[in-house]
């Protein structure tokens, strides 16, 4: 069987699922964009405009900056921690991979509640450390959104660890042994063998973690401040408002969040296509 025939059969096998996903996701995204541009109003006559974006004013750009800050910091932490856990697991420390596997199964809502119980002013950690008299920093609902970043970094690092460890499990041993035979030290093997092999999986999992962080609502709502608010919180707050005139503004916030995710996904895909694994 030729390569083209195998490729065609593989494409035909996944085509029904792909078409269904494109219709559902594409239809939803299209509706959101049209609503944000005034072409599908719940009240009034359709008219192309950017009033929904301008109505949000400076709050929109503050939300964009906050969303990017949370997503970038938490994704960077998750990537570093997840990579370290994956390398530990490959070195024989299976406990790290077991912990990551268990963490992946925990919903973000439960994780946010656990972080609140652990890091709040009256939570378990300040009680254990005896800092319930006002000396505990404002981690939950504080200025720097530390609890939110910590929850995302904890949860997404487990996802990164599972993906990277699964990718390296069947590939790194032979290359690592060959490099060691040729005289490469531990750090040289890490830099020249392990990291290049892990880079595609690391990049893909980091992009997925970033996308989830941008679109996630419950963690920022539970652990964050009322103002300013991330794009996801802004979108849901406006969408659930009793004032139907705010629906286009909710769609505008959701459109911006989607655009950020698409840009990051496109950049990640660009670099993945240049990797040897893709080829």
C-alpha cells in the first residue's frame, strides 16, 4: 500500500469527527464574532459596528493585559515544573509521574476551592504557620493574583509532565545511551539530547495550557479580585447580565480571548511544523 493511500485512508477515517467539530466550534465562534460586530443583535436592527468593543473602553485593555499576564506566568511555571517532573520520572522517580497523573484528574473547580482553603487568610497554611493575626500575605483575592497563578501552574504542570514523559519514554533512552557512550556528560545530554526531543511535546502542551488558562473562568472568579477581571470573567459576567444590551460586549470580550488563543496556537503550530518530529 502506497504512502498516499495510507494518508487518504487516515484522513477519511477522521474526517467525520473533524467536520462535526468544525461545524460546532466554527458555528459558535462565528456567532460570537457576528454578535460582537452588531450583525446578530438580540435587540434592534443588524448594523456593522465596533460599538461593543468601544463600550468596554479601558476596561477591555486592562482585562487583556491581566489575562496575558496570568496566562504567560502560569504557563511558564507549568512548563518548567512539568518538564522537571517528567525528567524526574524518566530518571526513575515514578512518584512524580503518579502525582501528575492524579493531579490531571482533579477538576479546576475543585483545585480552586482547595487553593482557597489552603492559601486564604484563614486557610490551613497560615494556621499551620501560626500567621492568623494579620501577618499572612493576601494571596487569595490579592493584587498580584498569586493564588490564581499557583492553581493554574499546579494543574497545568501535571498535564505538561504527562505529555512530555509519554513522548520521551520510548525515544530518549537509546539516544541518551549513545551520547553517554560518546563521552557526553549529564548536562550535555540534557541540553543536546533530552531537551531537543522534548521540545515539540513541551511546546504543544504549553500552547494548550495557555489556551485553557485564557478561557478558564472558575479559577479566576473564585481566587481573583473583583476588578480588574480577566477576559473570561468579563465575558461571562456581561453575558449573564439582565441587561440584554451587554450581550455584544460579552461577545467582544470572548472574541478577543479567542483571538489571543488562536495567535498563540498559530505560533506554536508554526514552530512545530519546522521540527523534525513533524517532518
